[in-house]
C-alpha cells in the first residue's frame, strides 16, 4: 500500500514545492494576511459601533462610512495611477524617478485637499438632512478624513507598484487597528457618531505617517525628474473602474438609509458589512494582480494566465467564507452585532454570494485597467445606473434590496467575463509556468 501511495505523495509534494516557490503565491500570502487583519479590524469597528450605539445610531454610522468609502475614490484612483506608473519605472530600473513621483504627488495634492475640506464644511448641513442625521458635525470630520486619505495613496501606490507587499500589508492592517482602538476610546467618552468619524481620521493619519516611514530608503537614491502628466491618459480609466466598484457596494447602503425605516436601515447596514467580509478577505488577490499584469505588459509577457490563477484563488477563498455563512449565520450576526441584529440572519448566505460576485467583478476590472482596456467603462457605468434604478423602484424591505443588488452584481460579472474572453486573442496565451514566476 505504501508503495502505491508514494507516487501520489510525491506528486503532491512536488506541487507544494512549486507553489512555495511561486512569487505570485508568496505575494498573495503576504498581502492576504494584511488584508485579513485590515478586514477584521474593519468589521470589529462596525461590530463595536453596532453593539454600543444600537440600530438607529449605527444606521447613521454605516451610511456615513458608505459615503466615506465612495469619497475615498480619489485615494484608490491615485493608488492605481501611481502603482501603474511606478511598476513601469521599476521594470525599467528607474528608482530615482520613483522618488520624484512620490515627492511631487504630495505637493500637488495640498490645494485640492484644502478646497475639498472647505466644501464639505459648507455642505455638511445638507448631507445631514438627506441622511436624517442628528448633527452635521460627523460629516465635517468625515470630510477631513477623506482629504487625509488622499495623501495615504502616495506611499501605498509606490509600495504596490514596486511590489513591496510587506510594507503595503502592514500599512493596510495598521490603519484599521488604530481606527478600532481609537473608536473604543472615543465611544467610552460618549462621542457616539462623531467619535466614530474621528476614529477614521486618526486611522488614516497614522497610515500616512507609517507609509512615509516605509519609503525612507528612497531618500538615499538620487532623484530623477520625470513629468507626472504622462500618467494622465490612465486617469479616466482608473476613475471609472474605482468609482464604479465603490459605488456598487456603497450606494445601496445610502439608498437603504433613505428608503427604509431606521430599524431596517440599520439591519441592511450590517448586512452590507457582512457582504464585504468576502470582498476584503479576497482583495489582496486583486492588489497583487494589478502590478503583476502591468509588469507583464511592460516586459512583453502575456498576462492571461495570471488572471485565471487569481480568479481561481479568489473563488477558493470566497467559498471558505461562505461555508461559514451557510453553517452558522446566527453566529456570524451574533458575534458581529449582537441580538439586536437577529433580523439579518436569513440574508447572511445571500450577501456572502453577493460579496464573492463583487470580488470577482473587481478582479476583472483591475485586470482590464492594467491592460488599459476602456471598453469595460460603459458596462460598469450601466451596472451602477441599474443598481440605483432597481433600488429606487423596488425597495419594499430587506428582501427586495438584497435581490436588487444580487441581480446587478452577477449581471455585471457575466458581462465582464465576456469582455475578457473577447480580449483573449489579442493578449494571447502563456506557458504553464510564466504566470507563477
């Protein structure tokens, strides 16, 4: 018997060694741990807010965080633009130019950030009225946090583009750890919704300081001046892709807060965060894929196998999360939010599937942006419009809104898969090992 099993064991051992030697696997593993820590920190933040504030005030927090997430589009767009440019410079060995890009980007952001803060302060009362908030003060704090998050994009874009995933992993995780610890302290002081927003500001400020420290080695490199305007052609693609994905998993929370009663809006806010467990648990796969595809294009290698392997890895991770949702939905809701959110339990598995669909949507969007394909933009925009139209038309309770989101997410996934299949002949195929290097 042992003789018969030896070839099988040897085959598995060979596969394990090959996987361990894979740069793609190692990079995903490093960033996965940072993403998991970040994701857990984010959910602990919401769990604490839900437990301490109750469904009504937590409904305010979840709606504001949804707006903040959409507002950080600038952050994510800058990360993508910088990561793509830095990946190209890195492939060409121009490290001095990377230093110039990082320094110049920070200076260019100062004036827009100041103007944005003033505008948020002026409009805070109107936002608070639309969301039925008790006070406009949390909106102002949220605006400051959004502005600081723009600057965090600089070190994160450089770290991602240069494939320094250890530093990026630490930066992503520590922001949420600091945010959550600060939340506990501020809620203990009775600051409630405003304190929840201040905690976000403290987290992003810490992330910026840590990111700057992570890039201190660039100061030892002689600066090579380059023109940042060469990044402009990619900006439209990055804005469309980033804003579209953020819109898809945040606008439903804002609309739910507007259309549903306070109790159901709070429950839906909790469901949305459970949905994003899958999204954030698998986000590292997309973050690794993007610079790897840019690198492949810059070095004239074909990236299609990278996409296939990344999609398989993402699906495997998502299925593990959904197994927990299927087995113990009550436990998931109870641990995260407590007995007040028991009404969300029947929807946990459904939003888990939505989260996996959204993750795969994002993976395909990241791939299409990396190869600078713009045909996905009208498809993604159509999905965003469709989601608003469906929730506006069909919002009679939690079931209706969950169904609306599911239809849109999986329709978009089908369309994006078709787009990638159409691109395949142009991008070509790769050998069995090239994607794993």
